[in-house]
C-alpha cells in the first residue's frame, strides 16, 4: 500500500491529470470540429436540457461506474469505489475548462485545426498523468476494461470499438430527443441547436448530427 508523501504526489498527479483532461475536452469541443464519442453524449444532452456539459459528464461517468459493478460483481476492487470522486472531479473540470476557454472562438479552418491539436495534446497529457499516478481508473476506462475482460475471449480493442459505437448511438438518440422536444412545443426552452448558450457561449455544434 502506498503511504505518506508518495501517495500525496500520486494524488496530486491524478487531480492535475483530470484538470488537463477537462481542459483538453473543452478545447476540442471549442474547435467546432467534433468531440470524442464519450463526450458527445453529455455534449448533445446539455443542448436540450438545463444541465451543464460537466453535469452530464458526471451523470454519464456514474452510469459507467454502475455498469462496472454490474459486470464485475463481488470481485470489484474496493479502492475503485473512489471512481465516484474521479467522476465528480472530471465533470467539474470540464465546466471549468469551458469557462477558461470562453474566449476561444476559431473561425477559419486552420484555426479550428490548431485548437483541436492543442486540445488533443492537453487531453493526452492529462491521460498520461492519470496513468502515471496509477491509483484509480477513470469510470469510462474501467468499463471498457470490464467489458474486455468478461468474457475473457473479448479483446481490449473489440470492447473499446463496441463501447465507442454505443456512445455514438446514444448521442444520436439524444439528438432525436432534442428534436422531439422542439416538435412538441418545447422549442421555446431549447437553445439554438447550432450553438451552446449554457453556461458558455457561441460554440458551434458540429460534433454530432442526428
């Protein structure tokens, strides 16, 4: 068991990694060129409901955490229950990242590509720090690992591809829900489907199309 100053350093590394992950996700979203399959679900949902991008990120990661427990069962490691804290911190950092990047509005294609590359690099740094800390899995990664290991015949890449495809389908379904709310008369409470007005402003939504 890790104790003392070594544990403090690892915890700091983990939290710093989560911050960079949230900032990276925010910048990639700000680029208006798309976002990752996992982030696409909370991003689309935040357009149709009065909950922030980070708030839906927390909800989705907690769903992933519950799915992990259902798959692994009694063999689920006790220390991995701290994934709940990871989910909360990641959601908070996503909203913080959107706040810090509020002035980023790339208009030309080269600018958008530059923002995507910057966001992807920062996101990669965050993942690197989280892996280096080697303490707690991110619920999304934990669910992929659980799917890959049960049954043992599943390979990690197969589990990852199926998981990403499922996230894309959920994002498309969320778009349908958004459109149904518009048709049923809820359009007055909806934000423009091509922009985000909550709590950040003016981000083009090209990530997911219904």
